[in-house]
């Protein structure tokens, strides 16, 4: 008798799970249909507005061509879009630094930085933390780097830039770079 009641319990649970799954699917389908209906209605109203605007613009374009003269195109101003994220600008010069490069090991392993992040090319910078603390954003050659690492040989006005490959790091070598603060707007 116990075996039979156990099978009934499992069957009952499976039945309830199936019902929940089907009802969730049905509700999701219903929501998608509702969104499509709303989108279709909005699309239709936009098309009506566009067709009205086209008829108005066709009469305006004939006027504009008469006003500007033959062979002269009327210039339109480009649309301005607002940036979605923070805007970074070059700030004051922090001075000249001796810049070297570092990269993943020969086996391709990439360890963690002093701050615990994984280093990334054109992003991670190693510096003397008394001069440039962790998290400081600086600009070198119009690329914005974030100080995420330090090293025993990085003291004073020295930085170590992370590169994605050994060849890039070797080609960079040692250079003197002017480093700029980054202003965030």
C-alpha cells in the first residue's frame, strides 16, 4: 500500500508542475500578444504621422529648392544624441612617466591584479599607489586606463601598461609618456 501511495504522490506532483508550466507559458504568450498589439497600434499611428509629414515636407522641399537656387543643396543640422554613460575628458597633466609593458605569461595565463580584477588590454595600469591610488583613471595617448595593479619595480613616476599579447608588450618596450588626469562629466 505504501508503494502505491508514493507513486500517486509523485504523479500528483508531476501533474501540478505540468499545470504550472502550461499556465506560465500561456500567460507569457498572452503578454507577448498584448505587446505586439500595442506595438502594431503605435506603428500605425507613427506611419500616419510620417505620411502627413511627408506630404508637408514635399511642399516645403519645393519651396526650399526655390529659395536656395539651382545646384545649391540645403544643409541640414546633424541630430545630437545624448551620451548614455559617463563622458570622460582629458584633465590636467600629471607629468612625464616612464612607461613599460606587461602581458599574460608565456602559457597565456592571466593572474589577478593587486585590486583583485583580471587585467584587460587598453584598460589596466600598474602604478606606484602612493602617487596613483587604486581606481585612479588616467589618460595616456587618448586611451583611458584605470590603476588596478602595482609591482615591486613600480616606484615613483613609473607605470606598467597591460597588453593582451607578448608581442605587443615587447614592441612597446620602455617609453616616456605624459599622463593626464581624467575628468568625468
